């Protein structure tokens, strides 16, 4: 590696046929802003979160970060300190208008926005480690206080009814007849096959089903 940062790589553990398991850094005394106070840092790499947490609880490492929130309250190391800091990371439902034209209709998007219970998703999936958003930009950048209005299922249903979307009693999914033919109020969610994203997709599907929207969940292995 080539750089001009405060540390330099002095050792890389791991065989030639596999990914590195650890990097060792020593402070760079000629760093432009002065040599850092910590002389040596070792960064261990783990294949999964279970081994990462095991290494932390057995005092093999001193610090861990960015692990699944469901593990945060289960760490058993007595001298551990949990630091909860907001990150500019957004979990959202992104619409593909070219694949499904229902997202071009303002009434549909408005009804979806009213039906989704962001707070319950945060509590269930993230164990409360998150903030609800009403837009795509995190509140740390806008200066607005994070928050979400309570879902209004009946109002969402009324919006869809007034837009001509009627529930099919056989399927429970709304349909509408237009000049182009019969339209179905349904779409698919494509997401990675990880427990938190799968649970999020499932909760979104259940919440939107209350207003007559059909949701298919498509899972893909991470890296595909």
C-alpha cells in the first residue's frame, strides 16, 4: 500500500490462497501532522459476526464496530462500553419506476407513506438503534429533529379508493381497470439475504397488505 497517512503497514497475516486475517500498523513518524500517540494497531478480520463477537468477548480484540444491532445488548464482556453514534446511513425502500409504473402515481406513494410504521420496524429490526425519516436525507445534515408520524391505515385506504383502486375479494389485493387494461397494486422488493433486511422486507409486506397492496420478496445472496 502507498499513502501518506499517520500509520504504515508493517505486517499482513494470512496465506497466499486466502484473504488476510490481520493487518498490523505502526505509527508513521514523518506524518505531516505529527506522529500519532498510539504506536501500534492490529486490525483483525473475521469471516462473520459470531466470530467477531467471540473474539471481543474473549479479549482477543479491544474494539469492534458496525455489527448487527441485535447483538448489541447481548455482549457479555464486563468491561465493555457501548457507544451509540448516529451514522449517515439510510435504510429505505427505493422505487424503480421503469419496472413498475404504480410508483409514478402520487396517490399510491402517499398511501404507502401513510401505511408504513417506521417506528415499529426500527424497534423490531434494529432494536431501537435508529431514527425514523420522512425523506432521503438524514436529520444530521438537515438540522431537523428525527421523527415519524403515526401510520394512518384508514386514510391510506381512502386515498386508494378515491384513485379507483378496489380490493379484489378473492386475493385481497387492489386492482383497477384503465385504458391499458387491468392493473394490480403490487410490486416486488429485491434485497440481500441477511436477517435484518429480510425482516424489514417482511414487515413492509405485512404493513402494506393492510391497505391492499401485494408485495413479493426476492432475496439475493450478498455479493451477487
